[in-house]
C-alpha cells in the first residue's frame, strides 16, 4: 500500500517538473545596444542571462548587435563600463529589439571619440591626445564655415581666415595643428575626414549637419592615415536619424557685419603737393583743410566742379564699405526605427559682402540613411552644394586709403551719370591706380559657380560576434566654372583708358577613396584584444582650363572672339594615385592598461618607382591608474586618472604630381625665326627624392575631480621632421638653377593644457567653464644651403630661430638712437634685424556657458601672444601723405627727438641743430624703413557671444505643432584688445596664406552681430 503511494507521488512530481520544463520555452534572442543620447551603436557591451551561467555571455559587435540563448521569463543583464546597467525581461513577444544604455556621468573614462577611419573609440584606450567639439559648441557663433567655428576651442589648433576674396564672402582658411612641419607652406594642413571618408576640403559642409568634430592631434593620433595624417586629422561625424524619434528642425540666422580696425589716417591736410592745393592731385601733400569752396578736378562740359575743402567729421573711408548681411536658413528632417534611420537637411545661405557689389549664395542638401539587414549593416550619405560667388578684385581698397580725406565715397557711388564728377571719364585724377573705387569695384568682377558633390556608401557585415568586415567607398566631385571680366573704357586721356578683358576658367576635381577594413575582437579572461587590418586606394584627378583675351573691342561684350591680338591661356591635367595597407593591434588588461601597435605601408605615384613605397610604424599606451590602484578607487576627490604616451615614425611626401618630370616650354624665336622650339625647365627633377620622415612622441595626463565636475588634460608633444622636401638653389654650371632636395629639418615642441569644469549645477542654474592653452616652439634646424631660407617677402626660415621669422631693414642706430645723415634724412641699417616669430607661440581659449532657467549666455574669448606682423599698407600711406604720422610735426621742418647725426667724416654726434624736412620725400623714405611697418601681433578678442531664450514647456502646452522654440542674439569679433604698437589691423587676418603679413591689397576685417531663431516640430 505504502509502495503504491510512493509510486503515485513520484509520478506527480515528474509530471510537475515536466510541465515546468515545458513552460520555459527555449529562445534565441537577437538585438542591438545603442547609446541613448546619440543613437550610436556601442561595441563591447556585455549581455548575459541573469542567474543562468550556462547561457554564458556575449559581447556586442561593431554595430552593437548580439545573439544569446535564453528562456522566456528570465532577464538579460546589459552592462558596459561608463554606462548605467539595465535589465530586460524576456517575454513571449520578444523580437529583434533595440536596447538603450544611458551614460554614467560619474565616469569620465568612457568619453567616446571618433578615431582614425571614423571608428568610435573609448578615450581611455587612446595613447594620444584627441579633443571633441559638440554641435552645440560648434554653432555658438552661427558661422557658415565649420572650420572658422573651431577657432580657440581646441588646444594646439590655430585657425586664420585668409583674404582670398576681398569681399569676405568666401574667405580662405589656414589651419595648423601643433605648429608647422613642412617648409612647403601649402603642405601643412591636417587631414579632413567626413563620416570616415577623407576629403580635400570641408568648407562647404553645413555646420548644422555636424553631430560632432574630433580633432586628432598630430601623426600619432592619425597614425593609420600615414602621410595624409602627419599634420593631424579633423574627424567630422554628421547627424543621423534617431530610432522612433521623428522630428523636424528649422533655424534662421541673420547677422550684420561692418568693417573695423582701419589703419588710422590723418585728416588735417588735403590734396596737393609741397603744401600747395591742386584740384587734380591724388596725394595729401597740400595745405591744411580750411572749409573753403575750391575747384575740384577738371572742367566737365565747360563747367568747373567745386567741393568744400574739408575732412568729414566721420572717417570718409567708411563710406566706401557696405553693411554686410548674412542670412542662413536651415531645415532638417530625421527619424527611424529599430532597423533604419534617416537624416535629411536643406540649407540656403545668402551673403552680401562689405565691398559694394560683392555677394555669394550657397544652397545645399544632405541625405544620410542607414538600414540593417540581419547581420548586414548599410549606410549611405550624399551631400550636394551649389555655391555662387561674385566679388571684385584687389584694387578698390588700395585706391581708397591712398586718396585724400575730403573724397566723398557715398557720393562716388553715382558714377554712371556721364555729367557727374564721379564718372570714370570725369574723376578728379586720371591716374589708373586712383580711379573712383566704386567704379573699380563695379567694373572688375570675378564670378564663379561651384558644384560640390560628396557621397559615401558603406557596408558592414558581422560574420561573428568577434569578426566583422567593412567596405567603404567615397566619391568627391567639384566643378567650378568661372569668369573674370574687366569692362572696356575708352578715353582721349591715355591714363583713363581700360583695355577690356575676359578670362573664362574652369576647375574640376574628382577623388575616389576606397577602404576595406577587417575587424577582429576577442576577450581572453582579463585580456581584451582588437585587430584591425585594411587597405586603401585613392585616386585624384584635377583639370584646370583658362582662355583669356585682354584687348576687347566693345564695352559690353565679354567674348574672346571680339578682340584684337592673340588669345592666351591653357590647360593643366594632373592625376594622383596611392595604395596603402595598414593595421592596428590593441591589447587591454582589465580595462585599465592598453597597448596599441600600428603600421602602414604607402605607395604613391608622385615618387620615382624605385622610392615610392615606404612604411610608417607606431606604438602607444594608456594606463588608467585610478582603476588599477585599489586605494584610489571610489576616491571622492580624484575619481579618474590616466597617463598615456605614443611614438610614431611617419613617412611624408609633399610633392605635387609630375614634380619629378623634366618639363619643357615653348620659347619664341628659338631656335630661330618662326621655327617651334622647346627649352627645358631650369629646375632639376631629382629622381632620388625620398619621403621625409616625421618622428614624433607624445605623453599626457588626464585627470577628473569631484565626480568629473572638474577635468583636465595635459599633453606634451615633440616632432622631428627630417629630410624635408623643398627647392634649393644650385650652381647654374649644372644646367639648372634649382633642384629638389631632402635636406630641411624642422622640430616642433608643443605643450597643451585643457581644463573644463562645472562650477554651478542645480535645478535652475548651470555654469560651465572651459580653458585651453598651448605653447608651440617650431624651429628650423637644417637647411640645404647656408643658415637661411626665404619663404615670402620678409618671412624667413633661419636656423635655430622660431619658424617663420620676421627679418627686415631698420633705422641705422647708435646706442639705441636713430642716426640721420647731415641733411636730416633717415639711413637704413646695413644689415636686416631679426624681430621674432610671425606665428603666435602662445594660444589661449576661454569659454563659458551659463544657463538660468530658460536663458542661456555663452561666449568664447581668444588670445594669441608672442608674435610679430607687418603691413604693406603703411609705406603707401606714408608716400601718399595719408598716414597719421605724417602730420606729427605739422608738416614743418623739425629736429627728430633723441636722434644722432652722421657727419661727413663718418663720426656720429648728438643731433641738436639738424632739421629734417618732413616733406613727402622725407616721409616716403621714413615709411620705406621696414620696421616702421612692423608691430607686435598680441591680441585678445571676444570671438563669439550668444544670448538665448528657450520658450518654457508651459508656454508650448496645449498645442501639437512646436516641440521646442528659442530665439537668440549672436555676435562675432565684437571687440579686440591689441598691442599698443599695432595700428595695422587684425593680427589673425592673413593674406596669401602667409603668417604675419598684411598685404597692400588686403581689406580690413569686420565684426558682426544679429539674431537667430530655432524651432523643433
């Protein structure tokens, strides 16, 4: 009986257990892990089943995807260092889903940056310095060019606007990271990478399309790019749609700009020579202004024009300039689901320049899309921009600052009237260089229509959770037809004649870039390993054409067929090819110690086949000591500490295509008569040229305090660029006068400090402060011939001096006093003097953002110290009598204070009775002493200012149209504090990519202010 009871009980227990087993349905779970804020996939996330060790754990792949075995009713644990862990209940409705992880703001260690090849990396792994700039920081000043928006925001990064177009409707950009590495001035730009694809230029990228920018500083951080990354890299990630977050954004920014920092001019003396008034003189060497009504210019149709002989109360030169207006409209759409996302944007920018008639427009569209097909992840980006530009040449501003102060430039705008004294045939002075500047601006135009297309196609396939492959191809295309016209003017006065001209140009550039990347990642207990191998193919093609006629027959017909004489012009076609194989291996121990090895082999078409292949190795390490040392864990003061270091030897080639080919040119009359002959170039093509190699190392320290309320990053970098490729003079007995050599050597030393802190943080107020500082010491160590190399004008490379160095003629001096000749004239020094570097070695950037309820105040301050600059404007102003110094002694003979006199016998004595004339000849000679045009280039400026107000949520409640809305005031270059010696202008405004040089053609800088509105639907 009892036995039967036990049998029945056993059967019941077995049945119950079997039912329980049937209830636990075995399933295979698949999904993706994304970052909550950015929607970016997170690699390396641990996914495990709670309480079931038999299921094991898996690690997410490059696209954040995972697969794991589990049962219904269990829980998934999803965790990753730097993110808050989460648990997911497994129900019967589980499908391929997206899991979001939120950042743990207490952990600085997991700042994610965009590394080489566009791959997201944890900053704690990097053995190099990298700094990121968010979309919000980038668009503080609402500038159109994303590179200008980076100014003073990144330690060690120096950005200057260059005067490529006088109306400032499309300024050029000079950008330097950690100084200059090459004596070839055009080969010091960093590499630009957008969404993983290297581009030749990013000035047409819409800043509002950018999610963030990571600046990889120097060859160490950009080691996988080899030669292309030797000057660092600017890594741009554009926006993507958010899963289940469809939205529409619209913004408008309108700013008004005005010229300022004009060189000071005298307003006491007017037109004439030798103190005598002349109605046709374009120089200011006449008598003093007295308010009389005087003849002005020559008679027109028998009538003599007159003008009041006085200077206006306001600087008359301001009447030449317009108020610039920039209007920027942006519209974007974004959205997505668990498998796909999209982002589309439209932009329209209209710019009216400060020079009359100058204008530009920019219309662009972008589409970024992605789609996941099980293990295949695809993405596609395309961006098209049409840029239309219309500017004048360099002449009008030169005409303005050399003409007398009584010229009314507002009245000069009425030049079309043939009876007006402002008409070019009636202008008071017939000299070509001093024509009516408004007419000059209207008469000489440069127009261009630029089409830029940039696209990327990428496929990523996850073969396993430890191996995936990426194929990425990019196409960049730019076509720019242009026209330069100068309207014909016929006059009986020869100096008024203008030979009409037209020059039609076309510039086309195409780049194809292709990468195949294999990624392997595997964990072995406490060790993590990552291996990347890849191959890159790049092909560039450029074609430039121009056809010009310089003697047109009619005033209003710009056609090369309507001309006298021969056509001029030509075409240039160049091709560049490169093939690279690269690899990177990273090993980590317990997530606090990392070692990375890199290598890249390049093969380029610009070198001789015997020397065109070279290898660039590198090594770096990172150690998070606050995680490794037990006593430092959970420290309330120092919560994060990391040291890092790296070393690289990077090959670099700065040659242009075909530079090693011996070229020939046609020479008239050679060999004789009308026979066609060609003569070889005088530059020897040295086929033995090899790459220059840049050896660089870097060490750094990163600290976080008080739960990262305060953080700092200190880095020191050293680079040695040896075997520089540049032109050097040789004996003409060789048949050439120059050759290409591997001879120069440059050494860079850089110290960088970055400090960021949240000073106040509560429910109503938040105050963030940021500070960056860098000191860069760049010296030329070896030059091919002698100890100097002339760069441009007064800029030199001098051995053991900071590069570039300003060297110029000075006054002859004795004991610090100026020495005059026996007639009271200045004497130039026999040897030029070295003033100092033309690049500021000290860079400071300070930013702050204050949020109080719905109000936001943000500004950026920029300071650069320790350099010199000079101007070619001043000598012309001295000669024309418009410089303010020329009235210092009331145009009367004077004894120069604190001067000496060199007598006929050569002796030098104190000057007590030798008078200087103070006339045009004297001041012209004075202005030709080059040090009179030099000044210290130190400055501090308020670069950006933003004051904004966001409508509170309660104001938007009850309606479904707007999700967010804000309005703000924005200003750029609002004020500047300059060194007392600087009357030249803005020290950071360059001409022709030359540091510290202000050309006589270069117009003054401008400042702007305006408003912007933002709406989210």
